[in-house]
C-alpha cells in the first residue's frame, strides 16, 4: 500500500532526531543545516521587507508596522493590562514551595534575568527545554503539581521572568551536539510546513504577510515574535503563554493542536528563538 | 489578597496626574460562556478619588467600560507625599478601597 | 499543491451526495464508513497532522448515528474520511515541499 | 473665573425633578461642598437607555451642541473592540462633568465623570465597542452641554467571547 509506504517514510523522518542520536553523525550534505546563516537570512528578509522598522522594534509585533495601532498600544502601555499578572508572578516566584525551596533554586542566577537563554538544549536529555517546561519540572521536582501550560499561573510566572530580562538580547545556543542541530532543523521544518485544512504554515502568515490583516487580525512578523511573550491579548481578555500562542495558531488554521510542550513545539520554539537572537526580550507584552 | 486597585499619582508643580487600573471582569451581560449561558452583568458602577476629604474625581461606569478598567485624570492642589484615597463599588455591592501616596 | 488539497477537500463535500445509496443506510453501513474514517484519522494523528474539520465531521457522524439518522451518519463519516486522507496527503507531500517556503 | 459645581444638577434630573424645574438652575450657585460628589447617586436610568440621545437626555435633561473646543482622541480603527482607548480634553471653562457614549452599543452611555472644581477637564479611559460606531464625548460646562463626535471602526467586536 502506497499510503503506508509514505506513512512509514514520514515516521522515519520524524524519528530522525533519535536516529542521529544513536548513529555516528553523518557527513553533512550540501544543504546541511546552518543555523547562523539561517538567522542572518531571516533577519535580512524582514529588514528588507520593512525598511522603516528598526531592528529592535520587530519585538513589538504589529505595533512596529502600523501607526494607528502603535498609538493604541502606547496608551495601553501607560498602565499595561499585564500588570496584574506580572505582580502575581513576582509574588509566586518569591513564595517558597512546601519543602522550603523555591523557583530560584532551579535556575541560574536565581532565575533573575535568564529568560533570554530559553529554550536551551539539554544535552543530558537530548532535547530542547523551554522556560515553561523548566518551570513545571521545577515544581514537580519539589513535590508540587505542574501548572497548565497555556495561561494563568504559567503566564504570570513567565511574565515576571521575562520582565527581569527586559532589554537583554535573545541568546539561544546550539551546542556542538548533533541532536541539538537536529532539534533546530525539526523546529524549522515545523515552522515552514503547511498544515490544517487551510493549508497554512506558520510562515504563510508570519513571514509572507506580517502587517497585513487576516480576518480582523494584524499579523505579527515572525522575527522577534517570541521576545514579547507571554502576552496579554485583548482578544483573549487575558494572558497567554508561548504554548497558548502555538496551539491557537494551529487551531486557527483548522489543524488539531499538538499537546503543549510536545517535542514539535519545543523544537519550534528553539528555532524561532534562535533566529531572533540579538533582539531584546520585551515581555510581558500587550497585543490586540 | 492583594488590592484590586493599582494607582499611580505623580505630582509635578501644581498638577497631580493620576492613573488607575482596577482588576474587575466588567461583564457586560451580553456575553455567553462556553456552555451558551449568558454571563450576568457584573461591573463597577462608581469609582471615587478623594483628596483631603474631598472627591476630586468620580467615575460613573456602565458595563461598556473595558475589563480591568483604566482611567487617567489630573487635579490641582496636592503635593508629593499626600494621600489619595481610591474606592469602588460594583453592581453586586462588592467594593474595594486603597490609599496611595502621591509621588 | 494547495490546489490538490482544495480538490480533495471539495471531493469530500461532493462525494457523500453522489454515493448515498438509494436504500436508506443501516447501522452496519455507518460502522463500516466510520471505521474507515477513524483509521484514516488515526494515520493522520501518527503524522501529527489532524484537521479540526475531520474531528468535527467524525463527531457529527457519531451524533447522527446516535439519533438513528444513518444516511447522515454515513455521509459525515465519508466526509471525515476524505478530509483525513487529504490531511495525510498534505503531511506526506509537505515532507519535502516545506523547503520551498524557507527564507534562504 | 471660578467654575460652579453643577454636578448636583444632573442628579436632580435623575430624581425626576423634570425639565421645568431645571430652567434657571444655571444661575443658582449650588454651593454644595465638593465632598458631596462622592456620595452622588449612580445614574442608573441613563445607563439603561438604548440610544445616545435618550441617554444624554436622561443624564443631563437636554441635548448638546458640537464644540470645537473639545478634543476627542480615539483610534481610527480599534485594534480590538474590547479595549478602545478614548480620551478627551477641553479648553471650555467651568467644566463640571464629562461623559462618553458609544452610539451603536446596546446601551449608548459608557462612562460619566464628575469633574469638581480644581480637577483638570481631561479624562482618558478604555471602552468596549460592539461594532463600528460614533463615539460621543459630552462636556458639561457652566451649565451648558457641548459635544464632540468621532467615528471609530471596529473589526473585532468587544461583545464577543
């Protein structure tokens, strides 16, 4: 059966990360992944497409490309809607677990000013670890129940951690580990792969059409899109994490979202963060 | 629990500029929940700012004021270090109050 | 490529109308149609590429069957199967096609 | 020139004083202490009116004239109807109250502010808009009513989920 043959070959591709982990790294073909070149091309593309937008301003998403919207945003920022989540996050972060330990014990520098280093590649696990994942692992390691990845407490905690990193440039590293490169490559593949009944990829909206309106929303450029996370979206009337952004994007194109923090989303976040290296963290953010 | 009221009152010369953000759902009564049930209207009706025992600003609000409402105004006569009292009451009779120092 | 998907999706809408047999569908017809749709959707799931519209058609098929409307149940199941197959096609062709979109 | 505090004026209307009773009130110095405003009655009836005209009438008992001295600041296109930043500032003297109405909302009156003497006649707030609509700012000054109107386009309504 042809469908089955295709099916298994895709499975092989998906399992490639595992494959290279066990096999010797093969000699790279001519189109071998080159993250540094990708990041440069990615950045150059946006700079050329939007010559009036300053590089650091891309982290402000649609507000970097529409003056009427920017005014509304500046007004919002006078007393931003994420203020309550930010304060709650600060308090939660400082509150010890039942065992006396706290979030600070799980992170370098006590968790302050480290958001720009996430996601990082964990060479022990052989996988990408996002900030949201690290926070829940920290909770579980200390006998606490994990939080929902999409909003509420997780959004508050990441809001606070992002706030302590404001202005620090994204500094995502790809260690000399073939699994790290493969995770990056898988993330890139996810970003450009069309899915859902609408047959859209992430890139369809956020590379080809930023600044344009789809239905009623103004699309954000992919460059710097994660720097503002988590965000208070007026459309949600509340806060949302990177997990929430990914899952809602997928359902909007009529695809069934994957589980938050699945390997695919972790890799996607790795790729998207890496190509925004050098752009400042601006989270928490406010969006339409 | 923390106060539902955030106030920034900044004095410059004779003018004190006040910004407030209040945590409140401001349900309009026109929105249905996931189960299709109408969420009953729940909104702040009156928000009062008092300085030196006198109201310097009173907001009468209906349900068309945004969730987590924000307001900005300015008044004369206060100085740095003075107290500004802020209080609200909603249509269900709930209320909150806080006192902010003018900066 | 997107045109192909569109054609498949269109077929999904048209197929049930043309294939409904003259006699009323039975519970057994529904079960057969549903099993085929379910199998295709599971395959799409293994490819990590299910569509919400497939899920909706499957749910509609179950609901119609519960209500005893087997004509409708079979029609919905067939639509679900066509959608699931389109999503499988999408996932397999995108295995290479994604590269065309990449910023170089 | 010391502006009179006319805020009790509209409260009288709410108490059903009627239009006739208001005639001439503009000349009477209602020397009530400003603290009175804090215990002002909430204008429930005005908030229940559907149209902007009825709401203005219920609140102030009269209609307003357009004024160039009111600057109404609102976006051309609201990024989200749930949170539309709208501000007003006026150079009119003797301001006692400022109100905001959204004509196409189910109930037009959105917010009404008491401006006691010594408070700057300028307010910024964030309102919900169900759809594209005129936004009207009403300024009550020296017992008279003035207005400014602007259309705000809404593509994502503020009454949805």
